[in-house]
């Protein structure tokens, strides 16, 4: 592998990291409010930072 391959691989890994981080931080935001049948009913609210 030449240096350009390592740079491309590093860029893909960085983008993957940010995509996973975004999905973890924003899970549950699309909640419609119908919590009676939701398996995440107890933990779907976004925690507020102090």
C-alpha cells in the first residue's frame, strides 16, 4: 500500500467515527410521543446538559 491509500483509509475511518457519534447522540429524536408501545419508553427523552 502506498501513502495515498493510508490517507484515504484514515479519512474513511474518521468519517465513520463521526457518523456513529452522530447517530448515538441523536437517537430517539424522531419520537412521535406514543410511548405506550415503544420499547424505549423509559429512556427516549434526550438528557439535558447542566
